[in-house]
């Protein structure tokens, strides 16, 4: 995306609440934290993603003249408030887990500390950005775990939920360990490696499949992957064997063939044999079509001779869990810890830190969630990222974040790697946090006032 | 969105196939159709949406100087091809079902007729736009069917999959019959009515809930909806009763209260009694929190005194069916009908039309899918929308599309209105289409060449 959505991409109540805050002079520091309440079914962990886009949003936050005019004309807002919005910039602090970090429920992955109106206003878009990339990275990481050693490529743009979803899903899946994407703009904008083959329509537009292969070979001599399931997969594999020597004379090597339908394991086995018998043992087999981590696991368990998987819709939409039960909650205002107690939605008050403990095998053993001013043993996961509206470091290259994600996945213990399980979450709430929660409750009940 | 995504928001293979088409002079007219292969579970119909954004995309399709430079530098494309892209515009025809039309599997909702490279290139983004809005409109229509007479509002932006998803979900749900959205940019850009209340954080930022209500009332005197579940729902309802007379003296009317947690039916009943006993019978009750059409149906069946529902994540992500099994397939090239025969993915060849038949009750009885040149009785659903790259009519106001959607929903027979059923699809394939499919198969098998 070479252009940012309008700052009006927010909920109406953010603006109406802001007007009330401004009118009452409620501009003391507020602390909000973004976290996930609970894991989707059959999920054992999540992977943080989207911080970079969240920080870009905060840095560039401003109302344009046309936004302000529209707001003024809407009749909902005072002139004084519209003037305030004209001057509004994000001047707060951000603490966050770096992208690629494995995390669990009740752990803050982003903390915003800023004057209340700023910290409130940014809620909707911050959630929109952090939720989606975390959702996709967490889903993609599961394919990465089961398909180690195979090449994984994102093919999801066409059924992603709009333009930004397609682009950010390419980023989040690459971060989680995919090798690349078919989405050209993701190559252009993020520098993610691009992969592509050919479509059935290309074969169909020719009267002859062999002629289609030959045409495509001449147009894509350096990256030649032929789609062979349009009519009869094995017959088409035979055509590739017949064609390859002719292409070789012209200096063109067939790099791979793609299977997109039917029983992929069975076709891959037959096609592998046809290719090998035809002297094409180095031609790779790419599989696609309704793949997800479960399908990958089954194909790999069956020893199907597939070298590369294109994963699309199921990953881009996180189809088995298309949203996370996440929240961005006020934890402290003007130095006073807050806690929402709505039924089934109570949250832990105060500004928090997460300390990670590793076992002797260097795998994640447990996390302790505690107050930020209650230091503990372990690795502190929530780190300063922005102070006074300014980043503390330049954006990390995507390659670095990807390495971090790989390191994190390597540290997952066996019981957190299984696709079908919902193991207990390895998170412990500290005594200081339990005490604070109790005292905030008593305060709100009127037992005492803090 | 005040700015369009780059034309590079496409799959790499579109560009590589294009280069091959151009090199071989394959620029004859091609016909592609967008359709859904089968319905998600527990769905009885779909609602077409997204045509307006698809047409805007086609009208504005062009490569910028920076796109072209990047493509040239990528090393994948010839100079001649990049020059071709510089001149490329969409000059084709569009036939489509108007937005808001009810449709079923195997029925084309959009047909593109254009020189092959153009019709191919637009595949990814057309699908991305048509799929998502159709997905959301189809989901939102189910809430509209079960909650007739209630006000429905989209609250889904925060967990929508990115910016465009949030904005287009507001549009698609409004088209399907929602009354409005909380997404400010959807009001700004599409003119959709805006609704909003207040957040728990607003209450928490005050040391006293009553004070929070009073502050908010003064900042939003004309649209006052108070959120009452932050601590104790019924106690907060009592505070509203105590506050309302004081506000009334200042000319401020409490318009509604919002419930967001717990047993919504039980709270609504208690709160309704408290409000009525306090002389606030005209204060409406708004419910939110993990709502979808099933929850709405249960709440309405229980006679819960709820006036308005805010539906968020489940609708915006179409959570029970986050994607459609849709396709954009080549049906004809250079006058020759095409058919993909990949296992489990065979499609009907040729350019098609859908004729709808109504029963004596004016409800949908059946559809006949046939060839465009095989006129039948019934209402022809696929209509010309663009010719030679030019729209045949200015964009329809959203209000008109919304009326069409309402008319369509009113024409659904009882058995297609139920949430839990998967009734047989009322679609009949014509004899002429069956004959063509058979002859295309025989042709591809080599029995004869067409």
C-alpha cells in the first residue's frame, strides 16, 4: 500500500469520547494494553505481528483538512474540538514484544502510554492492524512447523478480505517462515520474494496443452513452473517429459510442475515417477489447492514427493479461526490502575511485563505475567519501542524479524507444536498482580478508595 | 479509502502469462465469469456485492511510472512488455447481476469480455473485491432476515482483516439491510449512517460511573447512548434513571443504554423494568458482544426487550464461513468455448445467462442457467454494465442497491430463509448448456475439434 487509509478509519465513539475528554480536561497519561483473552480451539500459541504497521500509523497520525471539514460539517462536534484534532499528534510511548515473538493469553503484546485522548483514539486502527497480522502469522507458523524443509508460498490474495488483508497476509506469513508470496505488490512494497506459476486459463486459451507449455516456457525461461492438471495430470507430465529436451537445447530448464486438484499425494507419486523415468529428477513438484497445515501434515506423513506447497485461502483468512478474542484495554489512568469487570470479560489491571523462563532444553517452560514495576527472573518480553512519539530504533528489516520468528518457533516445546491439541497455557499470574486486581476490585466496590 | 491500491496488487502469474500472450499475439476476445462453486454449510443463498468497486478498478486500471520501473528492474519482463503495460487500459465489456441480487452456485454474477491479456490481468483483484463483499453481504443478510424490525449496526472494524475489509464490510452490510456502521470513514466515503455509543475505558477513566455518564451526556447531547455493563449492569441502569431527570432539565434526552456482556436477554429484561419503572420507557436498549445471526435469532425468540443490535466480528469476518468457494474462469476464447476439467473442479463452459422464475406467491421458484444466446422464459439476471471500458450508467446510489437487496430478500421462499438448513439449490442447467459441455469434453478428448 503506497498510501495510508484516512485517520477517519476508526469507530465513531473514539471521536465522541475524545470530545468529552477534551471538554473535561481529561488529558492525563493513560495506559492501554493489547492482548488476547483466550486461544482459538486447537491452538497452543500465538505469534506477535503487525507492530511495524502500528508504529507507522502512530507516527503519521493526523487529520487532513478535508477530514476536519467533514467532521465540522457533521454537526456532531464543536469547533473547539475540531481545532484540537487539527493539532493532534501521537506523542506517547510504545512498549511491545518484537514481531515474531511467541505469546499466550493474558500477555500484553503492545502497551500504549499517552495522554488519554491519544491513547483512546488509536484503539480501533491499532487493533485492526495488530489483530490481523498476529492472526495470520500465528496460523502460518503452524504450516511452517509441520513442513520444515519444504518451500511454502502464500497464494492467498484473491480470497483475502480486501487489498490490505492480501498485502499484510503476505508480510505476516513471510515473517512466520513462508519463503515468499505470489502477491506482486508484496514484493514491490516489502521486498518479499515472489513466486508464480501459470493458470488453467492459460492452458485453456490454447487449443493444445503442449503448445501452451511451450509458449509459457519461452516467455518465462528463468522461472518455469508448468501447471499440469487442467485436463489429465499424468498425460500432461508425459508432455513435460517430451518437451523438456527440446527446451534444454534452447537453454530453458523446466524448474517445476504444479498439481492443483485431485488426490495430491497420488498424483505426486505418479508424476514423480513419470518425471524421473523421463530424466527429469531435478524438476520439482509444487502442490496447491485448498491446502492448510492439516493437509500439509497428512501429505508429508504420506511421504508424497512434493517439494513445495502453495497455501492460500485457509491461511490468509485463518479459516479455522478467522479472528482472535483480543482486546485493547485501559489498565491505568492518571496513575490509578483500572480493571473492567464485565461478566466473562474481566481483565488484569495495571501496566504489565512478561518474564519468560526456558527449560534445560532451551525450550519455553513458562511465562510469568506481573506488574512492570515488579522485576522477576527470566527474559523480559515487553520492550520499549517508541518514546514521546519517536521510534527508539529504525524499523527492523523483515529478514531480521523472520529470523527472530524462526528462533522462537525452535524454542517451542513438543507439546506446544502439535496441531490438534489445546494444552494448558504456560502462563502464571504473579502475586503482585493478583494483589493489585483484588485491591482494584475492592476499591470499585467502595470498600476503600485508592 | 481515498486512494486505490497499486495495480501491482495482483498475482505474479498474471504478469508472466500476460507477457506470453503478448509475445504470441494472443489478444483475441476472452470471456471469463465469476461464480461460486458451492454454498458454505448451513447457507441457502448468497447476495451479490462488490460490483461498484470492481467497475472502479477496471475504469482506473493503469500502471504508474514507478510500477513500470520496478517491473523493468525486476529482470522478469522484457522492455517491449513493460511498454505494452504502460499503454494498457481496460477496454472490455462487463455483464453482471446488480448488487443486492440473490444468487446460487454455478450462476455467473460477473462476466468479463475483453482481449485475453486484459481479462486475465484483472482476475486477482476482481476476485478479491467481489468475493469479500459478496461474503459479507451474504452473511449480513442472515441477520437482516432474523431481526426484521430491529436496528442493526456494524461494529466490526477492529477485527476486520485490515483497513479495506473494515470499510467494505460496512458497505456490504449496509447494502444487505443494516442501518449503519460505527466506522467513521464509511460515513465519510460512502455516506453510510453512523452510530456509536461509548467504551468501557471511558467509564474506567473516571473514578465514578455516574460522573462518566454525566460527562458523556454533555459532550454528546444529541446522540446519547450510555454503556452500562462496566461494573454492575442493573446498578448502572439505576444511575441512568437517577441522572435522566437532571439531564432533561438541560434539554438532554438519554436515547439508549448498551449491554455488552453477560446474559443479554436476562440483563435486557431487568434493565427494561428498571428504566420503565423510572419513567424511561422511551430509552432504547442496544445489545452487543459476540453477536451473530444465531444469537440474534435466540434473543428475538426469547422476546428479550432489545431494540437494536450491534454486530461486529462474526459478520465482518463471516466467521462461520470466512471464504467462498468462488472462481473466475475462462469460458470462451476467440469464439471457442472452454472448460476446465480438473478433478472436482469442472466448470460449465461458454458465456451464460441466468433466468429466474417466481411462484404464485412472488417468491423465487427456480433459476435456469443457460447459454447467453439461448433465451428462455423468466427474468434475465445478468445485465450489461460496461461496454468498451465505459460504464453504461452512472453508479447507482447505495440507497437504491439497498432497496434492491430488500426486495430480493422479500422474494426468498420460507425454506431458503432458515439459518440451519442446507436446502437443495433451486438451479437447473439448461439442455443447451449440457450439450455444449458434452461437446467441449469430446473436443478436448480429441473425438472432434470444434
